[in-house]
C-alpha cells in the first residue's frame, strides 16, 4: 500500500513540474520575442509588454527555467526507472 501512495505522489509531483515547466517555457519564449520582436509584441499586448519589461522578465525566468528543466528530466528518468523495475 505504501508503494502505491509513493508512486501517486511522484505522479502528482511530475504533473505539477510538467505544467509549471510548460508555463515558464511559454513565458520565456514570449519574453524573448518581446526582446527581439518588440515592434510586433508591444502592440499585440496593448503596450503592456515593452522591450525593457521583456528583458527583465526574461532575465528573471532563467533560474526557474533551468531548475524546472533539471527537475523535469530527473522525474522522467526516475519514474521510467521505477516502471522498468516493476516490469521485471
């Protein structure tokens, strides 16, 4: 019973990390576009996402992006390893 709860907890954590990673990746891409293509992004956002704000957001998202990427890879590998162990 404990083993089943452990896997469920890992799956919940994995899903949360995947969703957060997707959101941070999307924000990272949009802020990057806001830096390089600011003439297109600024009017699309009604002037809310300026080049300077995009640069600030992009810089602040680097560490969370890298940490979530590493956690994402770790969780995928450990869950895959757990599934392989159960099959054998």
